[in-house]
C-alpha cells in the first residue's frame, strides 16, 4: 500500500441529515459529501438514495463521497410547498410499485396517473398494486384497476390481511431495486411485513406525520431483501406534484394518447379544445377512459393534486 486511500464504487442506501451510508464491495461506509458536490447540485437533492457514487475511505473509518455518477433515471417530485425544489424519492430504481388501496382510503387515481407520468418520462417500469382487495368485491376493484392493464401496466391485487397476492409481490421485488410509493394508510407497511418479517417495521419509522400522533423523522432507506434486491419505501405521499415536466410533453407519457397525436390537425395541438383533435375523438369514441383524459387535462393546466 502506498498510503493513498482507496476509491470505491458504491450505492447510497441511506441518507440522513448530511450523512450517507454507502454500500461498497468493502462493506457499508458512512460518508459525507465533499463540499464542492453540494454546491454543484444546489437546486436538487445533492445526493439521494440509490445514487451511484465514488467514495474515498478516510483514516477515521468514514468516507468522503468524491463523485456522484449521473442518474440513469430518477423518481422525483416537487418538494411539498416548494415547487421550485426537486425532491428525489429514489435514483436509479429498476421499477416502481405504486400502491393504492381498493378502499379505506378509496384509490386516488389522479395521483396514480401523475406517478405513472413520471415513470413514463423516466422509463421506469411501473407496477400497480391494488391492496385491501379483501374489503371490496373483486369485480368492482377489477373494473377500476384492470383498465391500467390494457395500457400496458402490470396490476396486482393484494391483501395484507388474507395474504392474497403477497407471493406475487415478493417474486416481483426479487433481485430488483424497487420503490414503493403511495398515499399513507394504503397498507404499504403491512404488505412489506408480509413479504418479509420486519421489513415493514423498518420502514414504518419513516412515515410522515399521519395526523394520528405518529410523527417520526423521515429517513429514506434502501432495505435489502432476503431473496436479493432492495426496496425503498417512501413516506406516505400526501401529494405528488410533477417535477420539471412541460405541458407540451405530457401527451407522450400517456400510452393511450402518444400514438394518436400525429393524427391531430394541428401539430401543436393541446388536445384540450382544438377541432380535428385525434385525442378528443378517441375520448368521444370511448377509446380513451374519460378519467384518464381528465387527469391529462388537470396536469396540462398545472394542477398538482
Ligand atoms: P401504510 O401507511 O401504507 O404503511 O399503511 P399501513 O400498513 O400502516 O396500514 C394502514 C391500515 O390499513 C392498518 O390499520 C392496517 O392494518 C390496514 N391494512 C393494511 N393492509 C390491509 C389489507 O390488505 N386489508 C385490510 N382490510 N386492511 C389492511
Ligand atoms: Zn389533439
């Protein structure tokens, strides 16, 4: 050894108040970010869960993050109350699992549609998990969620109470880096506990204040799965506002619209009111779900929830 400390490749698996746990071939190293990196990335999270980094081992056992590799994809939202700030939920995930409950609370399809738009933009495969299937008649849940299958998304129906669909979910998470996201109360914690004992217990500590007196600090973490892979839970999303998506791009992120827009009479068609609009025609012909079109209109008008 020359005395020169080693530079290791790694992945950020935990981020808490300026300290990052970086998993490397040499184990997990608690690291700080070099000051210059913080300045370079002022307007977004300087370093985030899932980021691939180069870390230098220091004499005191700590690490210094010297470089953050460019993110291949990233799931972000506008920070709540700060539309000018990007909040990264996770960088470089293999897939996103969007969890909603069939009832209690009723599914928020407008939020689901916004999450799907971001997944489309970032090329992140999206799975939709419809939980609490035990609370409703299966047929009515399918009537609401199955149309998303027709759009190309995988939909699984689960119950953390009866165990339905849990094996499928476990299989789906295996060997992948997955983000679980959805509103609070839909059963993410319970489901994760069914997938692997105590998995949810570890993530429950990161829940945002629920209004029921459970206010804990938010510590995003990538948690290793026994079968390989990682899962990142997010604090229950109260809101999910789009980050950095231009209104004109939106039609490209709706699978049922993107192939139609070439047929619109005007090349800059907004699909809101123009004559000769192929999207509006498809809505009128029942080929595009009115609810999805409504989601499109809301996003196009800049509504955030
Ligand atoms: P989270 O906020 O998304 O993590 O949701 P929790 O896992 O904390 O669950 C919220 C509430 O829903 C709890 O009272 C759970 O017991 C309940 N719950 C979770 N999953 C199910 C389910 O599949 N069926 C039913 N009936 N209740 C569930
Ligand atoms: Zn149009």
